[in-house]
């Protein structure tokens, strides 16, 4: 299968124009400033834990902020690339060429509600571009107050790049995998009237995945604009658009319904029929935010975002062995021609906030009053899922495509959410803060001829004790709300959506910066939520509870002047309770390791100015894979080692950063993902892959 070539697109024109503007800007620049500080920057504030930027040390929640320097040095191109930086984050049916899907604290995230852009919901049914993202904020645990309807694992918020005060002209070229080529530009600054600012990002990419044949292309462009209307009023607008076309790589199933496949390669594509087509997605965002500072203590903000996805989904899909579960004993599997064309998903979200500070006697308050809405519309038609014959995991065999075609597209699902909320952070003393919040959420859903409408109240309560400025201890209780799961392929009630379910969390934690140059956090938590699974009758049901008890640790600091250590670890006990079924009770939850850790090292070579080396080691203990209520296979533990290097210099007066990264240096085969999605699939981790890039800052 040949790699697709790039057409001449508007994106290519944008990049060409951007490069030209960089050259002009360089000619006009008389002075270059090169940052030589080699200490990895640790972000100190985030808004994901509440309703505005707050110091992480004082926020009663487990939050990880992955800043721009980490994103660049580790060449983070996908969300999966940050797994080495947070042990609580795992993949959950993350197939090459398809939308990325993850879990936090052992709970799968919801593609429609667990991902945010600047605090507002977006869908993750297409890959999320990172070229225009300043940082990634990860909130671990319940987010009922902050996010409303979301799975109990947490939220991932993508913070967009904003206009810069000084002119920014940056260009990047990268080569990776089997010849994937990426070119991108980043332009920022202010117009002559300093009230107006801009940030433009554009990228074009030819994709040649490590999975041979899972090739494609991608184009992306975005713009973010600020208008300082007055010293008190700020208007922000951002837009982005991405087109991506790539063959997807489905996973494996258990051999003979019970055993792991052996002798297979992560480079093998099962979706390799002569008629295989790429998954084509077009995704876009239009965002608007207006903030007004009434006085030194009070601010109001209104924001809105419209996300839209169009998708044509194709795959030669491997599933089962006749009427038996899993692939056949000899590696044969049934091939289905899957087609779903013209899918459209739209999310329109709004939020209004009034925030202020005041005192009542000796008590000081930080008050937030707010309301938000979310309007969801899903359009799709009847899909094709047609058995076409048999292939084999060791030797591909061609089958004929289906003569069937997809049905007309129509509105299939409507969802509306309205909520009002209040949060008050009360300083009881100089050392003690009480965080009290409440969200009232009304949900309405119309799908498959059925209507659901109900109102929920979600409380959140936390106490923070800070004996000194660099140390805080907290305890919290919160309730959350999530949409019901969708019955997967192979069940009697396939595609049925269960009603929303409520979850509960208790958490205690400690955050400290007592040691100079070090930041450390620890959190002990318990989360319980209704359990959803496929029972012995092949019905997808809600029965009993999933109870996750865990300990998270994170630390970052200097071991020596030139050596920086990062540590992340999670020990998790995830069990099924109260099902009334001896087969289900006390069983481990599928695809959840009992222990996972990551260690990173950054070393600034003192003898070589501008050179920094980095390395990462990730360990995951074994996991259970249970595609139905009977089979329980064990996925072995694994270790993965990544290495990288960065060299900062000047070439002809241009600040230049060269980076080289090797992931999975030891080229180990391992099963990284064992998800029950789509009937239960195993996905291998990437083999040894390379990334080499050059970044020029004019």
C-alpha cells in the first residue's frame, strides 16, 4: 500500500506565507535573546481545579500540568505521549489512525464530556491537534462541580496558545516513525496598536505509521486573537480546523477466546484488505471569551465554544471466529466490512461567571457564581457491518468488499445540559481554607425514540490546612455524574445507552515545596461508581459498583545542579462489588494495572553548552482482560525506556533547537491496552521509534 501524497491545499499556502513572514521578521530583528536556563519549568497554577487560575499548592485536588517545555522536549505529538509523565493516565482502546481514548485512575474517559478546550467541552472523536496548545492540564478524580457530566476518572483540559507580547516567529521540521514528516509554524505578536494581538499556528504532515500500511495525511491551521478593548475589558477569539485521513489499525482478540496472541508484531496491520479505506475526519472549533474587570475584587466572564466533527469511518474489521468468541486457534479471524459515512457531531457550550472577593467579619471569601449550558447533536445513518470472509494474523488473506452501502444521515441523538453552580473558598484563619461548592444540573436526552430528563445536585466540600506557605494538607468529598455506557458489539442490546449514574469520591492529600527546587504531592483516594458490564446472557447491564482505592505520588526537583528528577506513581486497587454474582464480585476491573510508575531524568551536560539529555522509564504491572463475564486473561507487566537529547545553539544568528528522541529503546513487545470497547481488543505498544526535529526561532 503506497503512502498518500499531499495535495496543494490552503494549509500549504498558509505555511508558505508564514515562512515568508518569518524571513521578513528576521531581517528586521536586530537582537536575539536565547534562554539558557536548563531547569525544566514546573507550572505553578491551573484553572482546571476550579473556575480560574489558582495556585496548585493551595488547590484541594490532584492536578498535573504539562507545560510547553515538556511538550517540546519529549516531542509530544499525541496525548498518549504524556503517559510517561503521569502514572494515573492509561490508554483505553487507543488504535493507531483513530481517535485517542484514555482512562484516569482506572476509569475510561468519555469522548463527549471528559475533554476540554480552555475549560469548555469538546469531543475527542478525532485526534486533538497540539500545535496550538500551550499546556495540558489533567485533573484526576471527580469533577462534578467543575465539569458537570463527566466520568469519575477526571478531566483533560487543553489550554490554547495566546498572543505574545513580543514578536514570535518559529518554524519546526520533524521526521519520525517510518518516514512521517511534519512541518509547522508558530507566529505571535501584537499589531502596531498594542491592543490587538495574534497567534497563528499551522501544520502539514505526511503520516507513515510504525504500523505498516496505516498511512495518511493531516493539515491543521488555527488562529487566536486578543482585543484589549479597554484596561478593564478583554475579548478573545480563537478558531482552528483540522483535516486528517489515515488508515486505522484495529487490535487483536484472544486466541480461541482465552489466550493471548503469540508471535505477532506491533507493525502488522490487520485492516489491510485491498479495498481498505482511511478514516477521514474534519474537526473544528470556534471559541469566544469576554472578560470584564469591574474593580480590583470583582470580575465577570462569558465564554462559548462550538466544536464540530465530520467523519467517514471505514475498516476491514477483525472480529471473532464464526460463532466462537475471539480469534481462531490457528490465528484466523472473521473480516467485516465496516462503513459509516457522513457522521456529524456538534457540541455548543456556553459559560458565564461572576467572581469576587469580600469579607464577612473575620472570614475572607473568594466567591464564584456561574451557569453553563451544553447542546449536543449527533447525526449519522445506518452503517454497514458485513461479514466478508476470513483472514489470519500471521498471513493476510484477501476477501471481497461488501456490495452494501450506508443509509441516509439524519439526527439520531439530542442532548441538552443546563447547570447553575456556586463555589465559595472561605479563609477561616490564615492557615485554614474551606472550599464549598454545589452544582445543580438538568439533563435531557432524546435517542432511539426514548426521552430522558432529570435534575441532579452535585456537592463538593474540601478543607485545606497550610501550616506554612510551602506546605498544604487537604481532605475532600465530592459527587459526580456521568452518562451511561453504550452497549458494545456482541451484546443483545447493542448501542443501547444506559441512564446517567452518580459517583462518589473521598480524597486526602499533601502538597509541598519545602525543599528548595522540589515539588512533591501525594493523594489517597476512594471512588465508587455504578458498575456496567456484559453479563452471562450477553446483556450490557448496570449492576453493583466499581470501587477504586488508590495512592498517587508525584515529585520533581534537582538532584544536582545539572540533574533533574521527575517521579510519578500510582498504586490502585480496582474491584467490582455488590453485584450479587459470585463470578463478578471482588474481581479486578479490566485494563487497570495495580501499580504503574514513571521516572524521568533531565541532565544538562556542563561540558557542552546548550546540550541536555533526557530519559524516561515506565513500568506497568499486569492487568486483567475480561471481554465478557466469564473469560479473564492476564496481560503481562512491561517496562519501556525512552531516551532523548536537545541542543540549543545559533546558526547564522538564528536561535536553533535540535532534538532527537528514541521511544522504546529496547524495542520490547508488550500489550499496552486491553479494552472491552467494541467487543474486547488487545493493542500492542509501539516498537522502537525515532523522532528527529529542528526548531528555528527568528
